[in-house]
């Protein structure tokens, strides 16, 4: 029996061993990536995309090729390393260069017109087009009436001119 107990014991150990290995495969293994204190260029460009170059006109900071823009992107990177938030960095640039560096100006002062004027002009344009189409739809009746009056006058003048021409031909 002792021999049977050893065999059973080995089988149990082997069975438990395979069960443990199977369970290990079921446990998700997460890759651990070393944390880096330095922000990537993508993180810098996320902020730079929302800022415009203060020197160049209408060029976002993330794609501006000038040396000044490269320095400003480096400044953004330094501020990120120092622990500044996105809003704090944007506010820093606004304090230095004004609202014109923002890709989306704040809705205060005259800047609110940027948000209000386009929809108002769009709706006004639709109204003008609608009224003109309505006017064009009514106008063919008027044009038809005017054209018959003008046609009669024109036909009368043409008949007189032809009669005069026929009289001249008869004389010769």
C-alpha cells in the first residue's frame, strides 16, 4: 500500500502542479513600462497645436518651422517637466503675447462676435435666398404681361418699317 500511496501522492502533486501552471496562464500579465519624467513631443504638440506663433501669422506653433517656435516648444516642454498644466502653459503664453496666440480665442470683448456673427450671417443669407426665390416665382407673370405689351409695340414698329421699305421698292 505504501507504494500505492506514493504513486497517488505523485499523481496528486503532478495534477496540482499542472493546475497551478494553467491558472498562471489565466492571470493577465501587464507590461510595465518605465516611467519617464520627460514629456514626449506628442505631449508638447498637443499644447502647441492650440497656440499660434506670436511672430508668424496664422501658423500653429506645432508646425511652425522658425527657430523662435522651436524655442517656444522647448519652453512648453520645460513647463511640462516643471509640472505645469496645459491651462497654465496656455495662460503663460497669453500673458506674454495676448489672446492672439490662442487657436480658439476666449468669448469676451469683441471676440464674442467670432462665435455669434457666422450663424447670424448664415441665417440671414438663407432668408435673403428664400425671399429672392419667392420673388422670382411671382415675377414670370409680370414679365409675360410686360413682354406682350413690348411685343405689340415692337411688331407695330416693324410693320411700319417694312411698309416704308416696300414703298421705297415700289418707287424704284
